[in-house]
């Protein structure tokens, strides 16, 4: 029988200080005061960002590169990645391009192995790449592939990457995984069953794993991102008249997540909706059903009604 070795006082003190700091930065108000600057959080560290060739990912990569992070850019199109890397380098930052199809587990393994070979470890992983589909269930009965495709990009891809990179984080006793989710997961938006379900799966996976590794210095953060003006929403012309964040404003939410390492970052609208659903789910279903009826499947090109405008303003950031 092997006798258990009691932890040393040094180990206990180190763990206590690390835990106190981690929880301190998550206290509203105190978090802003105690959090590191972005330069302190990413300076000299390897930050891998998926979906980094455009939109939110590219904007976040630019901010992190300017702050001294060694940015590892991941997306499918190599030339776009190289262009994004060149922009960061011209501003004095360090960036490296790694083309990868996140829907292919073997390709994820290859890319992760190359990253670890070239850089030794990933200190911060930002799972930003995603696929969105706006389609009601009535138009989805014969489109099971929509659900498969969203799960492949939004769930299985990030999970495979986490499985490849997490062991080194745990061995080193340090790491941060930031998952870009959606406000739709808090508001139960209609027409996005495939998209929201895939994000919910990653959220549940991360919450379960986080409880296993927090004492080893590895942290998970979920950003419930509101509507952002990116190429992903361009096909849904109905959003041309919706208020949105810019990619740079969305990137600031990501850098705040990196600086503060909270469990979650969300908007007041998202948090209130989540609370309402916990307390009065039936009432929220009725309200959301009204939004479903107000905003059509496509874009009729007609001027917004007064009710539509009021609904949009009351639920800023929600993609109806």
C-alpha cells in the first residue's frame, strides 16, 4: 500500500494565493481593479486564435499582437492568414499562420502538433471560429446536415483542439481557454436551433472540464457574444438595420476575458434574459415567440414597423 504524502505548506500557500487572485478578479468592480493590463496578460505568451483570418478573430489578433503577444493565427485559408499575420508584423507584433480545417480531426491533430513543435506550448487558446445558420425548424425537417455542420465547427473542432493542447497546459500548471459563445444561448433565440445547440454543447463541456483543472492553474472563460457586424451575418439581410458591435468592439470583450479571466462575459440583456428564463420560462417563451413572428425568415425589404424598432432597441445585441 502506498502511503499518501501530505501537501507541503509551500504548495498550499501557492495554491491559495493563485485561487484568491483568480476569484478576486471575478468580483464585479474589483475585477477591473485587480486585473492585469493586456500587455501583462499576453506579453511574451503564445495566444492561439481560431477563425483569425477575418472579423472578430482578426481584430482580436491585432490587439493581442500590438500588446506583445505571440499570436498563432488559425483558419482554413492560408493566404488570408498570411495577410493577417503581415498586418500584425508591420505594426511590430509577432504572428504565425497555421492553416487548418477544424472539421477534420486529423488536420486539427496535425496543426496542434506543429504549434507545439514550433512554440512549446499554447498559453491562451481562443476558440472563436464558428458557423451560424438562421433557419426555422419548419424549414429544417430535411436539413439534418445543418445540425451536423454546426456541431463539426462549433463543438467537435474546439473540443479536439482542447484535447490536443490541454495536457501541456496542465503539465505547466498554467493556461487559459476562452470560448466565444453567443447571446442566443442566453435568450433562446428562434431560428437558430442548430447554432445555439452547438454552442451549448461546448459550454457544457467546458464547465465540466473546468471543475477538474482549476486547481492546476487552467481557467475557462465563456464570452456570450452579442450580434457583431461580420461576414457571418451578411447573408441575413434583416440584420442590415439592427444595431451591432463592430469587430473591434467584440475584440475588446475577448481581451477583457484574457485580462480578467472571469468565468463568463455577457451583456446585461443576455444576463437578464437568462434570469427570466430561470424564473418564468413560460413567459419568456411567449415573448420570444412574438419576436419570431415579428422578424421574417428572409428580408422583405420593407421599412421596419414601430413595434419592430422598439423590440430591437429593447433587446440590443440579440439576433432575432
